[in-house]
C-alpha cells in the first residue's frame, strides 16, 4: 500500500526584485506586471512580505489570486502592527480586518506567518493566550497559522506544547541568526531557509538540496526529521502534512534557483 503524503511546495519571499530580471529568473523583456504570473507557474508558494508593513486592499488580493494557477499558495506575513505590541491578549480581535481582507485570496491562501522579533518578551503563556483567540476559519476557509519566534529565550518545551495544543506550526528558520528548531507541532510544516550562497547557481550545494528533499518527504508523510535540532519530546504520530519550504534572504538573487532545484529533487524522489 502506498503511503499518503501531503503536498510539498517550494518557493521564495516576494516576487519583485530587480536582480531576478534579465534572465536571472524572469526572462529578458518580461513586463513587470507579468512577473507574478510567471513566478507562480515555476514555484509552489510565495510569501507575501509587503503585508508585514501594510495590509493590502481586497481588490489587490483578488488581482493576485487571479494571476496564479490552481494549486498555488500565497503565505503572508501578518502586519507588524499586530506582532510588535506587548499585549498579545488583544491581538486576536485586532486581526479581524487583516484576516477578512486576505481571505479574498480564497483557495490561493496558505499560512499566515506571525513573526515576533528578537526583543519581543512574549513566552509560552502569552503565546497561548494569543493562539487561543485566533480564528481557525474565516469566510469559509480553514486558516493555517505559523508562529515565528526569534527571541531565543522564548524557545522552551512549553512553547512546543502550546503550539501542539493549538495545532499551529512553529517556523523552522534554517538560519544561524535565529532559533532553529524542527519540532513538528501542527498539520503543516513551514520552513524559511535562509542560507543561500551567492557563488552557487542553485543557492545551496546539491547534496544539501537532496537532503532537504528527503526531509520534506518525511514531513509530508507525517514523520519527523530527527537529524534536525529539536527542543521537546518526540511528536505524536500524525497524518500527512502539507510542507512549505521557502528560500528567504541571504543571497536573494539565488533563491528562485534554489526553490526550483529543490522542487526538481522532490519530484525526482517521488516518481
């Protein structure tokens, strides 16, 4: 009997970057207004960064939705006006407007990324209160919440327990600059890989991409990856998970190549 696995999507942060033009990723002569549509045919997911600074109008989300194919997903960073405040108990109610608008993406909407900076003092109890108040669905869509916590002091076994209790993902940062633990906590995995190298066409060495493809397969089957750093006890058995692997920052001009190369490795081992 074949093992049921979730969908693995590889992608990048944003889609507007001058160095991706002229043949680096976008074909020479491609109009800027056509870049999103092109990127969405080559990648499985794009993280919307602009929402961290300002939520967009629903009409803008609708335009983005209509430029992308079925099966493609946008993830989106929650506005910093929600994640930089100290009182997380009030955040859920204030998030309604953002969530209402971004669900205009309809079936193109993937995870909402709640990024908390290195100096944010919240710990497991505060995050528990935040997650308790967040909606699990909106406008008929099930919402996926991913918690990115950059304060090392906040990373405790209790934080992992809180995330598992609320069925949200803890973001794996894939970076030496931020805490990077791979405890599975929700029905999907969200990894932001942040170590692309400028001297490599695919951003990462081939062996590293092959290893990430195998890890993605394990996660998609509901398994764990014990070779990665963990903080808490082993995750309980889980059904298939969707997996999002996004190449962010570092040598940014190499990130599309990294995402496409990883996608190719994933396809090669699933044939």
